[in-house]
C-alpha cells in the first residue's frame, strides 16, 4: 500500500510561529512600549520630595495630586508641584506592609520657601 503525499502542516501554516522565542520577544516589546517616560519641566528639578510631615509643618498647602499608574513617579510629581507654584511635595503614597514602595502616585504640594 502506498502512502499519500500529504504532509502535515507545520504550526506556521496555521498562523502560529514555530519559534516560542518569537512570542516572548513580542510580549517583551509590548511591555517596553507600555512604559512611559515623563520629561522634567524646567525648574522642577528644584522641587523637594519628602515623606516626613515635619518638613512641611510651617508651609502653605497648595493642592493634592493623584497620578495614574502610567505617569506615576518623581518626575511627574515634581512637574505637578512646579505647575502649582510649590517647592516641596509630601509623598502620601501608601507602602506595603513589607515596606516596599510602590511608584510615587499621591501627594500634597506645599510652598515652603520664597518662590
């Protein structure tokens, strides 16, 4: 009996890549694209960030902020404070019970010095 000449299609013929590393490369690329870099505004590098409420005891509160996860971080916080005319940010972002910090997301902007 003679075999028919049908070949079993490879995975790539069904729309799937043959190399599993390809999938990992695509996932890695997508993760890299999802990270957002926030540029510092001129003058915002002078903004002080503190987690100690005693540092802002004699300062004037100017406003609060709650950043999205996409732009969380010190650059965004400093830009926000500078935009409000503040020179100090009290970081109120909660930490885990293990003390590991999450990205800087919430805070209060103060004016402590003579701007």
